[in-house]
C-alpha cells in the first residue's frame, strides 16, 4: 500500500458538518423558552419581560450575655470556660506593668462561631486581695480589648492593676464570670 492509497477526510468536511449541526440546533434551542411558556399557558411575548425579585437580608445574630453564676476557684494557668459570655479565659502571666503595678496577660477565646463578643463585655476585670480589698485598675497603653472579639477568634489582652506582683498571693481575679483564685503571680 502506498501513501496515495490512504483516503482521508478533509478538515473542511468535518467543519462543514459541525457548522450545519449548529445552524440546525440554534433555532430549536432558542425556541425552547417560547415553547415552555406556551405549555404553561402563558403569553410567549411576555417571556422577555423582567421579573421583579425582592432581596431580603437574613437578620444577623447579635450577642446576648447570659446571666450565670460565677465560676470560682479556677487555678491560674488553667483554661476556664465562661458560660455567660461563651468564651474561654487563661491567665498567661502576671508581670510588672509598664507604668508600675501588675500587668496580667490573659488569653481570651470566643467559642461562638457566629457572633462577635463586644469589647465592653470582655473588658470587665476585677482584682481583690485579702486584707487590702479591691485593687484599682491602672491605666496603661494597649490595655484591654478595643474592638469586638470576632467569631471563633482568640487574642491576648493586657490588664493592669495598681499593686505589686508580689502581693498576689491568695488573691482573686475576676474575668467575666470566672474567678481565678490563689497565687496569681505565674
């Protein structure tokens, strides 16, 4: 067999069939919408008119703090769940503050995956030392949380009090609805 004996179909013939098929199917496919309206008993001339679609937003869930009893007796350095705020607290360190006093480094994690916790709910801290009573907060730069804690987010916040870290034996630090007790100088 020689090269000249092999018959091949020219590319033009294949292309011509494809163009012919497209030309036959085009009117059929474009008429489907008209036929569908006729079957449904609608006027096909109204098929091209725009339908009005009303878009409504689903209301976003908002944060609501739950009234729960305080969890007391949490050990410093342990993770404690706050059921009222749906967060976890962990004291990471208690050091000398940048302007004196004691600065706690606290890890807080939002356990809710849909709702942010407002900063004003997170920034409720209280320190009490037996014999000395309530310890006032100390103003320091980069203190507390300035924005809501996003869904599922965690961050480390600084909390400063006007007392020496050496005075933290047998003290009580309240973070939200959780009370950490004992020697808090980690």
